[in-house]
């Protein structure tokens, strides 16, 4: 089954240009990845799995006006979410120059006006409150909670893309829920969860 069919089966509400943008993104990713080694995903099947994984939370996330993605890498999940949520202002934080340059190139090429690329470590950023903070494959939950302290308030939600060990990382008293798919555990944290 291809990516488009899988996502349409999930009944995700995606913008009309989503699949066109995804195709262009993948073409650029494969070209850049040969030279710059942006991601370990080297084949279309793996990249499609990463894209599905990144965009699936649209099926359960509440609307938000802004989103901070910590450690975006080659675009997972923040850039993909930005393509799927054109009304949401998305800030992509990536300290590694080659990845930040790639993100900036994609932003310009696809004319993603809702994307801001920040080339620095999240610890160096000015404090700003976001409605949603996301992260995938960066660090453990307790460290992500610490890294995101200056970017959330009591109304903010946090969405961390985790594996099977997610339950080992959840501390008592943390208001959360885990949404599982075949390959991913999504840890959603917030006061009203």
C-alpha cells in the first residue's frame, strides 16, 4: 500500500497540496541525502514510513496556532506537520547546519509561509510560549520536559514520538496519554489530558 492510500484510509484532513509537496520534499531529500547524510532513511519505503509517522497525529491533535519542533533533523516530524497544518505557525529548531540549510531550502522551494527555521540549540533560544511542542528521536522524556520549559505554559500540549520504552520514561503524576500505532507510541502530555 502506498503512502497516499494509507493516509487517506486514516481519514486525515490534509490540504490539497499536501501530496504534491511531499513528493517534492522526497525528491530533494534523496538528492541532498546522497551528499550531506541528513537522515538514516535512504529508501522511499522508509521515508514514507517516517512521513506517515510524522503526520498521523493530525488525526488526534487539537487545532493549534503555533508549534515548536525540537531537533527537527531532516524534517521529521515538524516540517511534515507544517505541510499538513498550513494554518499553524511551525518553528523548526535544528542546530546542525546542513540540516537547517536543507529545512530552509524546502521552506523556500515549497513556499511554506508557516515555517520558521532556527539554526541553534533549543537551550539557546529566547523564551516564547507555544501551544504544541513536538520532538522525535532527540532524547528521553524527562530531558524533553526540561528542554521545553521556557516554551510552554499550563495550556500547552507536548507530543513526543516514542518507541515501546515510552512507559519506562513516564514519571508518576505526569498527565498524559499514549496513542499507539503499529510502529509508534505517541506520548501526549498536558494538564487537561
